[in-house]
């Protein structure tokens, strides 16, 4: 096994030596993240081919996010229980199996099973990859490492709608799965030769009640917030899911604080910089995810653009963010996070408020350019805030920190999307196009206010010279 402690602190880190390993890891992240948005424009032909309703077909998206969100919190436990290599291959194998089942499925039920397996594999991948990168890179180069990781996070989901729109326009809907499957197989083969065991096996005890509580807690909240935008906040499904999620999550947290070997270590929040950085990451992630939902809906439903064009509108922003993430990572390593975060939130706040003045005359160019500038600001926040927070943690808590960071981002994405979609619907002045556009504008004004709160919170950041100590130490 590779000595993670040595890797994490070495100042003579050989970057070139790890290029094959990083290529495998980033490829795995790319294909699983790409998969999240690839199905969006394929839903209408799936409805027609399988003869199902819109409310039914939406489960293909919801179930993926739900299972993904359930798996993330227990990944810290899995990282301690299994070797890096076995866990990565299992996650990618599960994802590939789900992709093949979805591609070949003759019925909706089997297609749903494929999406469940995809979500399970993808949920393990993200925290695992972040943990590995933090262990193999020294602190002085983690910004650069997370910048590369951020390039994948930015580019993959943005090209999903455009690629999916092209495939669906020219080929059957199953093509979106046929494209992903061989790439996943190649990554599995490459990983079997190149991937080494990086993480340390602590062999934690299995607390089955904690796994059940985690599933019901995080799953209930994610499901409740996800369906709130469609069913309404007062829907029985929404209320019951949120209550079950909140109660079981409270029980789960209390249990983790009492266990000697918790499934998820909530004591990471004793590191104040980690807590603040996680909060900033939640704000920016919710802002990004919600916008990728609202802008395409605005373009397609209110301006008459097709799915391909709405996907292409997001592409310049993805390219800008992809280019900027390695740059901001390098700047982070050299100057710290303070001014990156503040400048990024200034840009994010201003551009979000500018989206609050849309009309039926708004052009494709205006949306694409403004979104690109907005993504420039997001790139200055997303990876630097993650790196700043995780840098405060000792190596044995990094897997818990990455799991916690990804879990709370997933929740913030679901909450942000649900809240802003609900505002868009309820704030519509009437049922006309102008009335619906007014609802979109109000949603962006609210999003701008949330971004402004993030700007204020960023002033709590001071560039620490060394790892912070727990608050109670």
C-alpha cells in the first residue's frame, strides 16, 4: 500500500509519475458526472417509446440523484473498509452494469434498475476520488490538483445536454447509454492495471442501524426537496418525506457522535474553516445547479429554443469554468483562498442579479455570455472553497470530510433547485409568457440575494498558515 502520510506531506512530489493514475481517476469522475445530465433531453423519446407519462419518466432523474445522495454519506465507511483499488473497480463496475442494463432494458422497470445501479456507482466515485487526490498531493499542490478535478466537474455536466440532444436527434434514445458503456469498460480495464491502493484500511465496525438511518435521513430530505418543485411544498409526499428525513437524520447524527467508529464523522465541523468553506461551497453549488435547470426551461418553454440550443447555451460557461479551474487552483496554492472567494462571489452576485431582468426579447448571445461570466465567478469559488476546507483536516479525517462535503452539496443542489423552481412557478404573475418570465426573474433575484449572503460569509475567511485546530481543543 502507498503511504498516504508520506505522499500528503512530501515536498518532492513527482507529478509526472502520477499522470496515468490521475488520468484514470479523472476519467472515472468525468463519465459518472456526465451521466447525470446526459439523460435530460432523452426523456421525451423514452416516454413515447415505453408509453409512460411525464411524472413516471421523471423518476429516471430523481432515482439517480436519490441513490447517489444515499451512497455518498457511507463512502467514508467504505473507504476505511475496502482497498482503494477494489472500491474503485466495484464502483465503476456497478456503474457500467447499470449502464448496460439501461441500454438493453425492454421495460421502464428494468431501465429504472439500471439507473439505480448507475447512481450507486457514481455516489461512491466522487468522495473516493477527492480523498485519493488529497492523499497523493502535498498541501502545497492541492489547489492545482483540485483545479484539474474542477475542470471535470465543470465540463462534464455542461456538455451532457448538448451531446444528448445531438444523439437523440440522430439516433434512438438508447444511444446515450451505448456511448457511456464502452468508456466505462475502458476505464475499468485501465484501473485494473494502473490503480494502486492509496487509502488506509482501518476496518471499521459495521453499524447497520447507522446505515439505515443515513439512508432514510439523507434520502428522505433529498427526495422531499426534489419533488417539492413539482408537487408543491404542502404535498403529503413532500411533507412526509421531509419529516422522516429530518427526524432520522437527527437520530443518525446523535448516534454518530456517540459511536467510537462512526459511519460519518460529524466532528469535522469542529474545524471552523472547514465549516465555513463547506457553507460557501453549498451556496455556490446550489446556485450553479439551479441555474442549469431554470435557464434551459426558460429557453425551451418561454423563448421557443430546442433542447440542443439550450444545451449549447451552457457550453461557453462550461469551457470558461473548465479553463479557469486549473488557473484558480494554481492561484490558490500561491496566494490562498481569501481574495479568490471574495472576488468570485462579487461576480456571482452581480451576474445573478443581471439574470433577474429577462424578457421575451432576451437573446441567445446575452444568455450564453452572461452565463459564461457567471461561471467564471463560480470557478473562483467552487474548488478553492473545497480545497481550503479539506486542507484543515488531518489525513485520517479527509475521507469523512470529502463525504460530508459532497453530501451537503448534493442536499444544497436539491434544495436550491426545488426552492427556485417553486419560486419560478408561484411568482408568475399570470399564465401568460410574460407572467412566467416574471416568475423566472423573481427566482434569479432570490438567487442573487443568496449569493450576496455568500459574499458576506466569505469575509470570515482568513488564509490560515497551518491546519486549524478543533474548536474544543
